C-alpha cells in the first residue's frame, strides 16, 4: 500500500478477530510515510512549529480528523512541539488504521 492509498481509505472498526500487522508489513508501510518511526508497538512522529499557538492549531485539526476516523492518537504538546503516537489498543499493536491516520495527519500540514 502506498501513501495515496492510505489517504483514500477510512479507518475501520477493529474486532477481536483483527490481527496486528507483521514487522515486515510495518516496515513496508513506514517507507511510505516521511518521519514516522516504529517504537515498540507504536509509530511516532514529532512535529515542530513556530510557536505554541500554531502547535495547538495543529492539535485541534488532528483531534477533528481523529474524531472523523474514530481512531485517536496519543498526543504530547511541548510549547512548539507536538509528538503523536499511534497504535491500535484493541490489538495491542499496529493495524492499517494507524497508517491511514498517519497519512491523513501528514496531509494537514
């Protein structure tokens, strides 16, 4: 799957049948997204802004997108820096939803 494919998809609900992606698929998907890195069972990216106001504006846009997709990142805000962490809690790992949301978040900027 490539970045354009992620952008054209919508996050879908997970069930007890949903499996976490394999490491090889995660590596392949990460190659399509600039700046995202795998950290244990998550993917993470740091965004740097001119000031706090711009960082908060970005976070508000991410929150709105997360609500639309019904998939929510963990968000750390540090004055002009925002760190987003994505993973699918239901499967205790990564699913396609994480990469769909990551691509759409990157498209905000």
